[in-house]
C-alpha cells in the first residue's frame, strides 16, 4: 500500500511537472465549449466568413440544451477517446523502453502496484476532463438554450466515465503488454474501428462495451433508461476488471523487458 | 557473501552466459572484465534480479529477498528527469523499504556522500553525465546493500569524474562488497583486488589479481625509448621475443635469458636514446590480452 502511495505521488508529480494536469483539462474545456458556441453563433459566423450569395436562406433547426450535451458527448467519444489513448499508450512500455523503469524494477515493487498507480492517475484525469467538458458545454447550453435536466446529464457523465475507464484500462493493459507503437495502434484500431463496426452491424448483439456509449447517448437524448443499460454496464465492468488483472500480470511479467 | 554456481542464460538457442561459477569475498572489490558482448551486463542483470537465469544458482548469505540486499547501477542509468535529485533518491528509498524518516535521512546522507547535496533541489534533467553517474551511485547505496553491482561505472566519465568515482568506490568497499564490470583496465588495476575474466559468456580466469598475475606473468624487461621510431627499429632488429606498444618495447624473459646485462650492452652499442630500462610487472591489460587471446 505504501509503495502504491509513493508511486501515485510520482505519477501526480509527473502530471504537474509536464503541465498535463493543466493543459489536458483546458483542451477538454474548449472541446465542451465549442458545440454550444458554434451552434448559437452559426448565423453570425456564416455571415462573417461564409461568403454566401445574396438572398441565401438558411434555416437552422431549433435545438435544445440537451442537444448540446449530446453533441459534446459525441466529441468526447471520438476526440476524447483518441486523446486518452495517445497520452497513456506509452506510460508503461515507454518507461521500459527508455530505461527509467529499470531502477524501479530492481526494488521490491510489484508490477501490480506500478499498474494501479498509473491506472488511478489516468482515471482521475479521465474524470477531471469529462467534468470539464460537460460542465463547459452545460454552462453555455443553459445560457443559450435554457434549463438542463441536471440529473440526466450527471447520470450520462457517469455512464460515459465507465466507458472511458474501459478505454483507459485497455490501453494501459496493452502498454504493459507490448511496445508503445503497437499499444497505440492496437488501441486505436480496436476502439475506434470497434465503435464503427458496432454502430454498423451492432444490431446483432445488445451487450458490448461499445454499446455503452450508444446507450448513454440514447438515454441523455430521451431521458428513458434503455433496458439493456444495466447489463451493458455489467459487461463493461467485467471487461475493465479482466483488462486490469491482465495488465497487472503483464506489467509484472514484462519487467524483464526493461532496457538495462 | 555471494555464491554463483553454473549460472547460464540463453536467449533462444544462443547462450549469452554459460556455466559461470564464482564466489565473492566480503568487503572486496571484484572487477568483471571482458570485451564487449562477453555477457557482463547479462550476468549483472541476473544477479540484480532483473533477469531470470535459464539455469544455475545464485546464493546470498542472507535469506532476505535479493532486491533488499543488492544495489544496482546500470551502465546508462536513466532517471525520471522531471524530478529533483532529492525527490528521486527519497522516492527510491521508500520503494526500497526504508521507513519515511529513514528514507529522508538516508536521502540527505547519500547525496552528501556522492557530492550532490548542494544540487539536491535541482531537476535531474539539468545534470551532467558525471552528476548522473554519481546520482546512480546514490540510488544504489541508499538501502545500505551488502552487495553493490555496477555496470561500467567509470567508462562514460572523463578523467576527473573517473578518479572521483574510484575514490567513492574505495570508500564504499570498506563496508560493502563490490562487483563491477569494466573494459578500462588501467583504472581497474588501481583499485581491484579480485578479477573475473569473461569471454563469450564463459569465465576464463578468476582469482586474486596477484595470483592471476603470477600465473600469467612471464617476467619481462620494459625498455622505454625517447623516439617511437627507435623503439620500432630496435624491435625489428632484435631476435628476442619482443612486443612494441608506442615507445615501449617489452622483452620476454625465459630461464633468465636474456639478462639485464645483455640488454644493457645491446642498448649501449646502439645509437638509440633510451629513457628507461626496468624489470616490469605485467599490467592488467597485458594479462587480459593474454587470457582472452589465448584460444582466439
């Protein structure tokens, strides 16, 4: 437990020293602000930069505050996911490759502790950035489009966070398993292509971690809890636990691959 | 202290270390000497617990886990450069199992010992190569290990850094057993008591440096000339067993022949300017060439 605290402190310090603790929430803050702002000012924007012919008529559909949250959620699912994969795919394999892990591994530190310290820090960043994005989006949505159903949005944040946890755990597990490049490529292919496939031919099954994001969106749009949501949560939870355990075992096993 | 029996490491079919057996004497410095690719780093990695041997036994006197008894310094130690020296050493102390108070105290002590105390609040990213090597020593001795494993601790340093490092090691050897690998034989000679010669993964010679020296040392006479060309010329004219290295001609002596008088009279008759003529001990380098070159 003490080793875990010491290593978590190390992770925290690294995030502070390379300013990740600052710029990552800022990026997500901007990501969240983007949709409500561009929607609201679409008319002005088009007139200012659009170079539209005289007499052109554009009808912008009426949107609600919840639609803004849905739009931001879409951003989180695509850009947000990729950002997290890119940032954390090297966190274990990178230290092995550049040799900084060697002096950790000659000490009585179990791989599980190393994996968990990275996982907790990444999960914390996930929670922080998700909150920033949704808060920024929600703030402008409320100003421009009126009252938001707070509970519904909060529940959605919870659902999305579980999905992000699955992404983070899977990415870290791959980082423990392979080299940085392979981990990045595999994560992106599996998660992004998986999400696409799931939306194209996903009608044949109802439970998968990918479906979780779809159900989350469905819920925040309609306010009705999809009946498969609970089960999908459980499936995703199991996926996280399995990936995590695998990650712990692989971190310990691959200690010998560190560059001496 | 440490016993190693028939230690073997194979990567696939290739045996990088094979059948290595040796023992370390407590509180001495032992040099692990061998050309590049001889298996020195692999041997040290196994002793440090980073690699699992394919077969063989590594036995320490004390039954505690290896990691608590051994301090390890890799050839190119890599640190978390965004940390300060103190933060790094303090963290590593805690991870080595020291109590919070002890870790704090030890961090300050070892940084003072290696001469980085004044730089303790600076980021490691700004450190020079020599400072990093000293920080490497600091993290290796942190938990008061009985055995210190150092991979090429002086090879990357300039002459000043090297002599600093050797001073540190000599001080440490009073309470610690040190095994270090090197290919800079000149430095090794001045501080080593025991030597292990490695070649192609095998130990080809081991023992106290004086014993090994005696075993391989054919007595010889070294003649230092003022001019390198003179040395070459003298060597080429001579019918004796000689070898030349820059301005020095080494003459092997077998059954007391040639005698010193013989050499002196030869030199007196020659036009060459001589700086020094002396009976000489074999240097570690010559010994190494002889041991390693034997079956080459």
